[in-house]
């Protein structure tokens, strides 16, 4: 009887720990995905800002006139 209760509690605890580990794995996967998307957005923002800055600067009519 006592051994059955102990085994039942051990099964409950192991299932609970296994479930927490699975949730933690999913959470880590989402954190990694968010980090990748964040870096991608940073690179895209930097490239687009640079391109539009150069386009704006070089489209000025008097930029190359040094009189």
C-alpha cells in the first residue's frame, strides 16, 4: 500500500517534470525564433535606411556643385 502510494507520487512528479521540460523546450524555440526575426529586422532596417539616405543625398541637385 505504501509502496503503491510512493510509486504513484513518483509517477506524478516525473510526469510533471517532463511536462515542464517540454514547455521549456518550446519556450526556448520561440525565444530563438524571436531573436532571429529581430536580427533580420535590424539588418533590413539598416540596409533600407542606408539606401534611402544615399538616394536622398545624391538626388539633391546641388550636391556635386562645389562653386
